[in-house]
């Protein structure tokens, strides 16, 4: 296992180690070994999260949602009110049993927030009286804690950051529209901002959120062929409304329970970003999420060259900033240009601009795209206006490459023998297969192969609906569903 600083294991050699190496060399995060299972998100990694956060937050507010904040500590009695919910989260809950040096009675103990449906349900009951108070559209940016045995930075840690939306509605149709609206919002963000194509669909009964009526998800393919559940949107029905007595008076004057939804994405998206785009050299970031879209590296050897190059580089930096490019001027002393190139490549910066005395004299700067083998000269005078198009092309290329990779690694399977052959030796792809719709068959396939049903695709997200026979039992199947190994 490669651990030494500077080395990146190849994807083909050891994909999990490659991932850890890219995170380390990209200076994104590190394990907080003094706090088991947790991570420290370093400035470069957190800057990516801030861009994800800003992009999603704007979209939430455009669709009428407002931000709020609820306590980190949740009374254990709240969790116990919704039976499926407490059962689903019981193994992951961290409990505060002492306060002020004294043991808390069992009825006064607190869970550290694993998710907030229960405590938000409690406050919804206080805030909602009439149909005029609906819909109530709330989002929370927060941290959560879920005990994990096997952790991996960004993908699965005991504490992580996320947003969780919680809404209440007067009828089920309106709540169902909200679930789908958010699923589409997540899907569009993944596609257009992350350059990460996803499949939108419905989770099976065994895979849905604890306490939900139905869960929808977006599923992305990573470069090892595994699936990543990148976001979820839940129809909670009236389950939490009844558990927390969230009632309202409808337009007819009758009392009814609200219909609720919840939905969320987390810092897991950064893991998805890494495993969708990066290569054996290190991190690759789509320009729309890159904290630094362009870096200028000044090149000089002598003092008089420095006096000429640095002002020109600073002027170019200011022009690029004015044009809306997130740019850094790397004028650090004591580091050779080659060292700087290496570092910024590891950090996934989309484009590097090299500026030396000869470049200034010729009026052309040497540029290097993170995804290109060679360098290209670009006119300095028009660089600020031209770079936007170059970055757009970079973004489009990453999306097209990710789509092609998914297409090249997606198969349609009609027999159990072909299924086990495709998923032998821990390998993974996306496989469209018929399933008889029973939990027993789903469990049997998972136990035998460690392959799961990722989702039942929504219309237009997979093969056309056509009847067939289950690959495992041969029983009738209404349509194909998506199978893969998953993170």
C-alpha cells in the first residue's frame, strides 16, 4: 500500500489506494486520527464544498426554500416516536449519556443528530395550524454523526457535512411534486455543474430511507464501475406528521396531518467528483467547481527579469479576475516553476499559465490544460476574454468523457450466468436486468454477489419499460432495473 508523500498508486493497481492518494496529494482532507472515524477537511477541499454549497443554496432559494438551523442534540424520545426510523438508525446513533459530570436519566438522554426529521417534526407541529401555513419549505446546512466501522474520506465518515431539506404540504400530490422537483434539481446540478452524469430512479423497499413511504435517488458511475448514491429525496407521507402530531386545518375546516418530504446531499459529492474525473496524475476538477480555475506561474532567473515579469503577471491576474476567472498568481519564492506545476496539477487546477520574459516580448503566454498532454500559446492581450471559452470547453469535455465511460461500462443482461460472469472477482458495471419485484430475490442476489439494485429508473432514465423474466428466478418482471456494486 502506497503511503509515502508524492506517490499516487494507479487506478488499475489499487483503486481504493489511488483514491486515498489523490485526496492526500490534492491536499483535500486527512483522517482526524485523534477522533476515530472523522476527517479534517483542508482549505482546498472545503473550498470545493463551499462552491457546491453556494450552487445548491441558490437553487433551493430560487424554488422557495428558506434556511434554518435546528439543535445538534435530539431527545432520544423523539427518535423512538417513529418505529421504522429509530430501527433504521439505531446502529448508527451516538448518545449523550452524561452532562455536567453527571449521568443523565434514560428519559433525558440525547442523540447526536444522525438526521433531523424528528426534531423538525416537533417544531413543525408548533409552527403549523392552518392550510395557510403550507407549504412550509425549510433547508438546513449542518453536520451529522453516524457511527461507521469502515471509513473512507468524504465517502463514509462518522461525522460529515450536508444539507437536509424538510417540507410540509397540504396534500400528497403536492408533496410528491416536491420530491421529484428536488430530485431533478440534484440531477441537473450533478450533470451541469459537477459534469457527473446520473440516473434518477426509485429505491426498492429494502433500500428506502427509514420511515419514508418512498425514496428516490440519483446514481452515478465511478471510474471503477461502482455506483455512488449521490443524493436522495424522500416522500415521508404522513408518517412523521402522525408521530409528532403535525396537524393543520384544511380549506374545508377539517383537521388533517401534513404530508412531508426530506432530501439531502453531503460532502460525499466531493468523493464522487474525485472518482468521476481524476486520473493517475491526481485530481481533476471541473471548472465550475474548481476553487482555482487558472494559476499563473511567473518564470524568471535574474533580478531584472523578475522586475519585468511579476508586474505583468499581476496585471494579467487582475484582468482575469475582472473577467470572472478564479485565478491565483503563484509568486512564492524558494520554489522552482517545475515544483509549482507539479503541485497545481495535483490540486486539479484546470489550466496553468506560464509567463516569462520571452512570453511578454512575443505577446503570447504558454498555457497547459490539466487534461492535455501538450502546451498551447495564447495571446496575452485577449487571454482574459478567451479563457472563459476554454474553461467551458474543459467542462464539456469532462461531461462527455464521463457519459461515454458510463455507456462503455453499461450492459444489458438476461441470464444469471451472464450476471455472475459480469460481476465476478469483485468487478462492477451498470447492468440493466429484469427482477421479479420481491425482497427475497433482491436479498438473495445481494448475499450471493454483493450486487444491489441501485434504483428502478424513472421514465427516460433507462431502457424502455418492457416485460421479461427475472434473471435470478425466471418469474415475470415488469421492467429492467439498475444493478451494480456500490459505495
